[in-house]
């Protein structure tokens, strides 16, 4: 990308305006990964005869398609210009949301969720690409931390907002995206910068298909492993397909002059490290979120809205920690901050394992651990993305961020599967408490491992991630 053009774009557009527009879209797409969970029982009532097992594809289809399309979408955004990719993705997402709101049966709802996910995958990496292109290098880390914080906030507040909207009608879970998305589209078309794309030939189409197949089959195997059985033909076949698709992707990428993922990305300072950190930490994050929901609803008997409100304090402190973490990074470095975040998150989970009882006691049990895990999320997630993207060349902003986002989605899918496998089907109250404690210790271990890996991160200049 031409440096003069980038500088002109920065002078013409306030990065805060860009952040405000893209944050709305990222928040909406992130919410939709989690907000629909609480609506499934109401949807089943409306679609008479619909089984929850079938409706689970309303969730699974979104997760699979979103994760599978992220990297090809990021590559296209870098090639064709991230403004075009962002506005197209947001348009598709809004259209999918409107169609979901008028879906007449389970099949239609699943199909429209796939459309939603395709739009979310297109807008997510291009939104960060736009933000990085519009922000001076010395302020990018702060912008990235805020971008990540909005996504994390959407993920964690999904049950709260979902619970409120379901009280009106489950269709509002989807319909609420439409006016907010249209506003973001109108502002984006007028105010967002238009950084030049890299142009050139189309990226490797065969490689893109192989990557999509590999990620989709892996997510499918992980999310359905418990339902179908880990040794079932479906799950074993999905894992086998993952290996075959991945091998074909590697072969195609080596032969093509314009691969979907440039191998040079792995040589960018800290990029490979942050892939591992993001994968491990999101295993812990997804396990934490699901375990809290299951405990409050299934053991304490709380409603979906009560559960959402119980989760809220943790994510509410994430943006505050994310912004203030820059000063800490400047003092002690990015690696120690990532290690501190992993340990803090683990401490919050261990708090639950030690303090939570079968009788509802939110202040003494869940609340303290939720706040400490929120501290860990605020220190880790934004810092990891900022460190991973700090060394990216401008022409790979969207692709690089898409690869990191894909690792995040894979980690979340694995985290849910691991927790479900560890919990099993305990019989009796004490057995349930023992199973959850075991699960919490496993989650804490994944978080500590993420922190240990993050400790190795070293950037030439602390300011490059301290913003």
C-alpha cells in the first residue's frame, strides 16, 4: 500500500470515528455468537415440533461458517480494499439478521444464520484492517485493545441482552441488528477511509477452499463430538477430513504464487506466539463462560436474564483494563503482561473451585472470581492481538488479524468441548460440584499455559504495543 495514500487517509479521517463505526459492527457480530443461546427454548416453542438437537445447528452453523471464512475473507479484504469488504460484509450480516427475524422454520433459520456468519466473517478482519490503516503506528495498540474489548464485551454480554430481548420475542434477538447495522452502514459509506488494496491476481482459490474445509470439519468434529460420540463415524470422518484438507491446503499454498496465507506471516515478530496464546487462552475463556452459565442455570436454577446479569460484572471491567494496560506494558513489557493476564484469569477460576457452593451465594462465590477473570481477559486478549499485529505490513493487516481471529474461534470451540467432556453426566449434587471443580482446574491450567507462552513475547519497542 502506498505510504503517502495511507498518510492522507489518516489526516482526512479521525481514527476515533473509524473505531466508533467498526466497533458497532464487531459488537453485533460478536453478540450473535452468544446471544442466540438463550432464545433456543422459545424458538422451539414457536416452531412446533422442532427439537433442541436440530435447533443446535442455529448455533453450530454460525460458529463453523464464521471460523472457516475468516482467513479467506481477510485475504480478499487486503486485496480489494478493506472498506469495500467491510461494507459488503456488514450489508450481508444485516440482510441475514432481517431474514433470521422472519424465518418460518428451523431449516430457514439455519440457512439465514449461515448468511449472517458469512457477513460477520467478511467484516471482522476488514474492520481491524481499516482501523490499523487509519491509526498512526504509535497509537495502534490502544486502538487494537479497544477493538478487541468491544468484541469480548459482545461475547460476554450476549446472555444479558439475549435474556432481555427474549422477554419481548425471540425474533428481536435478530431484529435488533438491523437498525444498528443500517446506521453503521450509512456512516461507514460516508466516513470510513478507503485504503488501497494490494491488487494483483486473485488469491489461491483451491487453497482457500481447502482451508475452509479444514477449519469447518475441525469445528464440526469438536462441537458435535459429545453428541455424536468421539468414536462415531461422523466425528472420526470429520477429523480425517480435517487432516486431508489441511494437507491439500499446504500443498496448494506452496505451489501457488498468491497463497491465502503467506508463510512470511509466521516470521512476523510474535505472530506465531500470539497464535498459540490466543488458542490456549480462548480455550479457558470459553470454558469459563459456559461453566458459569451451566452452574447458575442448572445448579442454582437461575433464569437466563439472572444468569446474564451475573456474568456482566466481569466483562464490564474489560474495556477499562484494556485501555489502562498500555501503561503497564510500557513499564514491564508485553510478555510479563500476558503472563500476568493468564495467571490472573486462572486465579479467578481457582477462586470458583474453592468458594462456590451448591447453595446460591453470588457475592462470596461467583462475583469475586468473575471480576478477577475480567481482569485477566482485559490484560490478555487485547495485548495478544496488539502484539500479534504490531509487526504486520499494511498489505496484510486484514489477513493477519483474520488468522488470529480464527485461532480465537478454534480455541473457543475446543474449550466448550473440553469442558463438556470433563463435566460428563454426574449423578447427584456433590458429584456435580466435584465435576465442575475438576473442570475449573482444567480451565485454569489452560490459562496458565497461555500466560507461560505469552511470557516469551518480545517486541523491539515496548511503545509499539503500549500505544
